[in-house]
RNA sequence: GCUGGUGUGGCGGAACUGGCAGACGCCCGGGACUUAAAAUCCCGUUCUGGCAACAGAGUACCGGUUCGAUUCCGGUCACCAGCACCA
C-alpha cells in the first residue's frame, strides 16, 4: 500500500465536499433537526491562530456525528465584521475599512476551509453587508418603537490629545493607548437600550436551560438582583435624597450620607455649598478615574464634605453630614448612599479616615476594630423600636415603618445597567433615526432600510467627539419622515454587539428580503440546540443576544423565549510558553504551517487531543507528532486487513467498548479520551496482527468526525461502497462491552496488599473468599479480628482488621 | 477589589456516583535496523532507597469527615477569565 499523502487526500475530499454540497442543511423540514453553532469569528488582520479551530473542531465533530445519526444538521458560519480594530487599522494604514474587512475575510475563509470543517458555506453571512444590517437596524427600530431605546447623558472616555472618544480597552492606566495623553470622562448624549426591563426574565429563564453551571452563575451574579429598600432622606434645603440599601435594618446607624460626585444635586446646590471650589476640584479628579478604579476596596478613601447642607435621617430626625466621594457610583442604585460605618466595610474605612461617629446597631462584632457585616447572627441594639430583633426581622419591620410614613419602600435592585448602544465611530451600523427640531427623534421608515453606511474617504474621528459621519453634511442633512421639515440624521453608529445579537436567526434563512428570516425556517431551526463559545462572552454577548431574542419573542418574531438550549465553553489555547497567544508576545502559532507539515486531519486530532476542552492548554509542537503517528497507523490498517481478518472475541469486545466510549465522549466534549480509546484499539489491532472488515469499517466511521479526509480515503481504497458521510453511526451491544474476568485490588485496612483476578460476574462473598486465599492477604489478617469487609463490584475489596 | 474558575509525573492530560492515581500521547533513557542519519520497531519511564524482590512517600498547602478522599467539608496560597465602548 502506498504512503499516506495527506496533501493530496485532503485537497481531493475538500473539493468533493464543496462540489456535492454534502454538508448543506437540507430544506426538508420533516426531518429531525440539529442546530449547532459556534461564535462567528471577527476577521482580524492577524488571520487565524491555532486557538480558533479548537471550538470549530469540537462542534464539527458533534455536527458530523449527528449527521451520521440521521439528523438534518445546520452548522453555519459567517463574519462578525464591524468593529474597532478594523477601523483603527484602516485609519493607521489609510485603507478603507471595507477593503480591510474584505481582505481579512478572504484570509480567514481560506484558512478555515483548509481544515475541512463541515460548515454550510451556502449560508455564509456578514454583519457589514447592508442586506444583513438592514435587519439589525430593523430590530433597533422595533426597540425604539417600544420605548426600549432612549437617549441619556453618559460619561465617555475622552483623549485630550487625539480629541476622540476611546473605548475602555484603549485606555491603559488612565492614559490613551496610542498617544499616552491624559484621558478624562466627558458627558455625551448616548443611545441606550433598556436591558434592565428584562433583568428578571433573564434570571428566571436560565432555569430551563442546559448551560454549564459557571455560565449560569456568572450571568446571575452579573444581573445581580438584590432585595432591599429605598429610603428617603431630606436635605436641609428641602430636597429629597433617596438611597437604595440592602440593609435598611441598620438605618439607626447611618451617621452620614455620600452622594456620587456627578450627582445632579451638587449642581443644584451650587450657590449653597460653602466649599464649592473644593467640591469642583474633587469632581474633576474623579472624572479622571474609571468606575473600576473608584470602587477598588483597598484603595484609600477620599471625599469632600458639602459644607452648609445636612441631611435628616427619617427614622430619628437626626442631622447628619453629606459627602461626595468617588466610591459611590452614579450608575448603581440611586447614585447616593446612607453610610453605616458600623456595618459596611467601605463606610467603616471612610468614617475612620474622616473621624465620623461609628455606631453599633447590630450586636456581635467589635465596631471599634472593624465593620461587622454578618446578617445571620446578632441582634439589633441602639435602634429604638428595632432593639432585640434579628437582622431579618428588623429589615421587615423598618421597611413597614418607612412605608407607612411614605419615607421608604421595599425595592428590588439589579446591578445590571442599561446597554450603552452609541459609538462615535465610522465602522458600524448607522442608527436609523432622524432628529427633527419639531418632532424630536423620528424613526426611519422600514421601507427606507437599509440605511447604508455612506462610502467616504475620510473616516477618521472628528475632534469634537462626534462620529465621523457627522462630517458628511449631505448625508446628515435630510428631511423629517414625519413632517417633512429639514432634519438631521443620527451620526452615531451601533456597537459591534448589535450584529452578533441575532445572527443565529439569519442563518435559518440568510437571503430573505421580506423578513429577518421566514416564520417556517425559524420555527423549524430554532432554538439553537448547542452553542459553544468563549467564557469571555458570558456576561455581554450572551446576555445581549438573550435580551434581543426575548424582545423578538414578545414581538412575535420568534417562537421561543430563549435562543440557545445548550451552552458550552472552550478553554484557550496558550502559546508554547504557557502564556496567552499574542503578536506582542511573539508566541502565535499559525495553523497554515501546521497543516502544511502535518495535514488538516492531524491538526484536527491534536486540537481535540490537546486536553480538557473546557480548560486552557498550552500548544506543544512536538506533541502533534503523536497524532500524526496514530493516523499513519490507521493508514497501515489496510495492510493488516489484507493479511489477516481472523476473528477474535477480545477484539470484538474492544470494538464495542470503543463505540460506547466514542459515542458518549463526543456528546460530552471529551474527544481527547475518545481519541485515546481509538488509539488503544488500533494498538491492539497491531498487537494481534488481524482485523476484519466490519471492525475496520466501524473504526473508520468512529474516527471520521475527527479525521474526515483520511477515513474517506481509506474507505474508498478498501472499496467499502458509498462514502462514510452516507453511512450510519454504529451502535454497541452492552454485553460485549465487558470482559470475562477482572482484576480486583485487595486492601487490608485501606492499604493495597494484593490484586486478584476473578470472573467479572463474581458475587461479593465469593470475591472476598478468593481474596482471603491470597498468600499475602492471609498473612496480613492472620490472628486478627475482622471488623468489616467491603466489596466494590469489579474494583476493590477492603478488609478492616484489628 | 468584586464575580466565576483552575491547581495531578519532566510535559499535555486520564480516573464512573467516595473505591487500584498516572489511561492515551509527548519528551527522555536503553536496544534493534542502517555505512550513517531520519523514519520505524522493541524495552523502560511518578519520586526516594534497592541489582532485584520489595519498602516508603505522593494529586498546590494545612486541617477535618470516612473502612477508604484527586473526588466531600473548613481554611490558606498561587494562577487564569470577566468587570459593562475589545471581540
């Protein structure tokens, strides 16, 4: 038999698959369906690195197996192509982002195709295609129509030198990534989406989903539901200051208040605050910090007391001072807090630093040394009518008390914040809104979609902080769709998250111009049966897309409340040095080189064999050899099959065990152990020097999802008939998966003393009797009292003696 | 800091629901083949001691529960991911 020429073989089968369209999802909606999905890639300029194919391969294996099991499988791919890196590259190199995107996609496509994935390329989509983003804009208009898109003043990062808005990622240690100049927070009016309206449903509906636990937990904690109370304090100016607290029970211990530096009351009190100069300076300082820096627990607490104004505690009418401090964020709760230094760590630190009174209201700790934050034990003290109650009882009683007097109420709060949807950038979907002086914000007519991103030569940021689109006056100036007066277009674009929030719907029916997808197609394909993606998308992309899907469900566009039934997550492939793969670290491995040297099948095998799918694993160029050797051995099976096809019970049994293991392991993403089982089988065949046709066929089908090219080639060379893709996934016979005898470990007092071989169906008493016959064991237990005997079927015996 | 996760030989990793730790593969050592090298094949390969039989230790660290713990519980340490305008 000739050698294993992977280059020839892989080209041959890839061409064949492309010609026959064997992996295209069938239009027959009567078949059982399986929708498998990977996160569509962002086509960056660096091309693919060996990390990309890991999830693609894992889910490709699942998809290929499902096809062999008779499912109509949809395994699509497309491009999430809007975004910042492309735009920055375009600006730097003076190449239009559209061209950069087109070229990057071409590279990615070629690389991905060379791995022989069973993607349905006939459904390829691209978020930057106007025929695609027409529907992204359409969804936005729906959200706008339902009042879920609104404008709000929000802080953005502003580079004082580049004079443009920066993404958080572009701010490194408080300075601009590119020019190292200072970055300040600047307030701009932004489009927002009310994801908070869906917070409760986003938590509740997790229960029915098959997501890995840590994804569910992360999402729940990100949404961050808490039940507490709102309490209304009154300032000496007469203004109401409402705070949110999860500890209303500690109200008697509130010795001061803190409002966030950007709180509107500070502006209102401009004329009354005596130390306004100091306050102004502090506000400027905190404008330079990110929320992340501001809330760091171990940082030094800073703040300024507002002189000339006090607040009145509604429960005891005591006057307490008001501070501004940057550890209170405008974006969470009401932007102001009541401070209870006795029972909150941050308040305790702040009070200690500013010499404010610390009152103990829950007994149990020592508030002179540290805040006592335990809620489960301890009783109320120094709290008037709450004295003697538990924390839980006090929470209820105080909330009732405040409610009766109109000074407070129970309140559920979420950490989740609304989605900032505006970007002052060029390379994104234009927001289809027109601002009319007479009518306000007016939606474009759906018939005017897509609102195409104007093609311009100059897509550089403006120095006013507006989107580059603002410079294109003939595009900006238009007429109001409502009243016909001259009006201006919105010039902000959407964030990259927009296009990826609904792409899985478009795959169901990618070329429909009447709807984002037909009802029948959505009804048949949705929900996605299995969605795999990175852990890093757990709280943003995954929540955003669930939110949009729920909205579309409410609108009657889709028929399932949830988009994804199952969610798994791959670990990263690290560089050979164990560090994250990146250009700057110089440890990027290019799949092209691997494929050239070892072939796509070896590459695929190694991507899976490298380790636990859910954990990070460092790439190792010498380990790949093992996978290549295995495939060479598989190739060599043709010779063995020709020489001898003698039947052996042992081999038959091993084949059935391998079917069982591979079948289950693919479903639980444990391809690494499936491959090791197949390696064991192949090693056994070599040892025996014989394999029959049925066994070889079975092995080839089992291996086909992992190494599709070589298995098809051997199948054809052996004249086994129609291609492997037309075969059926093998089933196993449970009785054949056990061998006749087993080795059992024998322990005396938990220490292994011997191993005995017994028939696998042996009973406990017999096994223990056999163990006692063993020379070593009998000397160990001689003359001692047997206290207890344990028998674990087929595994171990433990004799406890004294 | 907050939230979630991870920690097993020289390396990647395996181990059902608490039951033989180290499957499978890489590296490495020895041997065969070869003028030689590569490739291939055979043997060995957790550590310590021993020629060996064997003995002892061992799943980040400390402690607990149990006949029995990589697995369960409490604490400590280290590392990784995310933190809302990166995707």
